[in-house]
C-alpha cells in the first residue's frame, strides 16, 4: 500500500467513526437526554432502548466488531501462515478501528444507562479502550520495520546518518552557517530527575528550541527556499530518531507493563459480555431474527 493509499485508508476509517458518532448522537440526543424514569413515554423508546430494534442491534453489531477486531489481530500476530496477509501495522490500525467503533456502538446500546454485572463489562471496555490509546502512543515510540517488527538499539543507530556530512555534501551552506547549525543540533542528553511525562515535555521543548534556532540561521542564509525546507525535514527526522534511541528501553518496559493492564481488562470484558449474551438469550430476548 502506497503512502497516499494508506492516508486515504486511515481517513476513511476515521470518517466512519466520526460519522457514526455524529449520526447516532443526532438521532438519539432527545431520547438519551431524557431522564430514565420518563424514557418509557418517549416516542423513540421502543427503537433506542437496549432491547429496542436499533438499541439491541447496536449491542450485537458492536460486540461482533470487538470480537472480530481482537481475534483477527491476535491471529495475525500468532500464526505464521497469516504473515503474508498484509503488513502487521495495517492490521493493528484496523484492530484499533474495530475496537473503537465497537465500543461506540455498545455505548449507544446501553442508552447511557449502566448498572448490574453488565456495568463491570462496560467499564472494563472503557478501560481497554483508554489503555489502547496509551498503548498506541507507546507502540509508536518504538521504532519498527515496515512489517511491524521491533528494532533493537543497534538497528536504530545503524539508521542514523551523519547530519554534518549530509549538510556539507548536499547543501550550499557557508562555513559560518554550517557551524551554527551543527552546533544547534548536537545531541543533548538531559538527565531530568522527574517522571516520564515531564521528561517527554522537556525533551519536546528542547527539540522545538533547536528547530527554531536552525530556522533562524537558515533565514539569514542565501540558499534556495526548497533546500531550507529539506534541511528542516532532515533535522526533525534526526532529532526524532535521537529521542527514540534515548527512550527505547523505557518504552519497551512500559509496553510490557501495558500488556499486564490491557489484557486482563479485555478478558473480563469478553467473559461478562458472553454471560450477558447468554442471559439475554435465556430470557427470550430476540432481535430481528
């Protein structure tokens, strides 16, 4: 999949989630904003209540999307015979899409009414969703191959280019400006004695300051505008790679701890979901079939 096709693919997935959210909210805002006691008299009650035609359907479709999203991604990771079916990164993105759209539909299935054993499943689902967002952030901080395989620190260091050599060989910089830029982009190793979030913020601030300094130097130089843009892109990529090298071991440890949190909540959610479905069937609740 080309870069353009991938952007279109992601845009379509995001659009589906947003359109679903906006459409269902617009359709049911009058009903969902009505108090629980008065909903029985609302004109959309038989349609949007958890056992209604649409409400029940939201629960069924949402649950199926979650199950499909979890099972297909796990299968793609575990079974070698599936390794040729697309890039793991794209499977992860589709997993995130299904496990975002699914909980969204389940939320509308509940009609914003939570209670009993099902509430445990719902809040477990919320915990899975939120931890999934955190996991996605951590996942992106760990450099990987195009197939999604994690790179070692040595692999990442091998990807680095000598910025000074590239600037000297490929761009028409005066020696003075060359020295100013290379001094600005020398890798800083700041040992901030604080938690990881503060360190990330401080590192981000340092990198933004470095980029501003380089831009200030380039404004004074006489090189073509397109070369200035290329230099900025090159420096941003180098700073990003430097930070990934610095934070690699921390991110790898966080990713291990993340699995300890994410997986149990997912298991609790699925078990209670199955119990919920079994109970509704046992009590004779049916949808359109």
